[in-house]
């Protein structure tokens, strides 16, 4: 979901889901045009299986762990290690960008797999179940869309009830931010690769640049940049309806 709205004061506002933002800026910027028109690609075997694997993780955690509601004091005590139940926390990333003589507001909303605080570090853990696990064997860094997703969650406010009211969003005090991207075998649910990283000035700049470009493409001030990868287009769920696809080297 990507939408443009006009605020009562005349400023524009972009609302996007984390997944559509990362799909666009991490895989293909032309997807922005499809998402803006409200086009949803059909579910595939891979996406259906991914959802089922996530549900199994939630079920396993529910059966084996008990989460006691946190008090406000515990949340605010940076020395207290805390952990929220899997897929229980919704994220809200509000930001403001200078846009001509106006302010462009942006809100990127999502749902994190796992949020915790340990030794003062705010930690986001995302679990992925790739169709083709072999592509990760020689990989030592996550894909850009995975890093973007983790960074968006790390810099968000949080809500346990999916509230759209900013006053109800809460912060988790911390002294540093870290992410874990856990790549699992979809059959056994065992980890095959675990990428870890901390938020640095470099990753902050990376995210800021992606957000600025996304905003300009959404507002129609900048044309999307084509990745020029036939392989990407052939694997894309928008392939059948996409007028920007390339399917042979002369296209
Ligand atoms: S078919 Fe190709 S150009 Fe079109 S959205 Fe998919 S990856 Fe992008």
C-alpha cells in the first residue's frame, strides 16, 4: 500500500507499508507505480509458504514461552532486558522531508517479527524462509531490502494494538540499535545464515537516501531507475501486468 494524501494544512503526506517501501527501493523502483495504482500482485506458492512458516514460529513461541505484560517502569528502565511476543508489535516510522516550500510528511507502517532490548541495545530480528536457500550460502551480507526493513523497524515508534493515533505510540529507550536477519530452511525451520549488524552513521545515511528517493518517485518528481535485470523481471510477481518489464536483452 502506497498512498498520497493532503493534510488539512495543505502539506502532502505519503503513507506506505514497510513491505511496499522495501519491495520498491530494494527490488524494483517501478513497483511504486503499481502500488500507487493499488495493484496487488497475486500470491504465489513462495509467499503462501512464507506466511505459513511465520505462523508456525508464532505458534511454537506461544506453546513454549509465556510473556508477562511489561510495566511502564520496566519499559523505561534501559537496564532491564525485555522481549515482546513474536509478531505482536506494530511499527510506525514518521518522517518529514522538505518539499519545495512545503513539508512532505511520510509514515511507513509495519509489523516486526521480533523486538527486544538486551544490555541496553534495541534489537530487531527478522526471519526469512527463502525458496532458494542456496543463494545465501556464499553471502555475507543481507540483501538491501532486508537491511532497509530492519532499519525502518529500528527507527520506528511502536504500538501493540496497531493504533494509528501518534499519542498511543511508544518508544523503547535504548543506547544502541542492532539487527539480526535470520535466514531459515523453510522445511526444518533451522537457521542456515544469520546476518547481524548495528546501526551506524553509514546505515542512517543509506536509509535517509532511500527515503528521499522514494518520496520523489512517489510524488512524480523523479522517474524510477530501471535495474535492467531480465532475471529480476522474470521472477517478479508483477510480470504479467507490468509495462516496464524487460524480458529479452533488446527490450
Ligand atoms: S516486471 Fe520488472 S520492471 Fe516490472 S515491476 Fe517487476 S521487476 Fe520491475
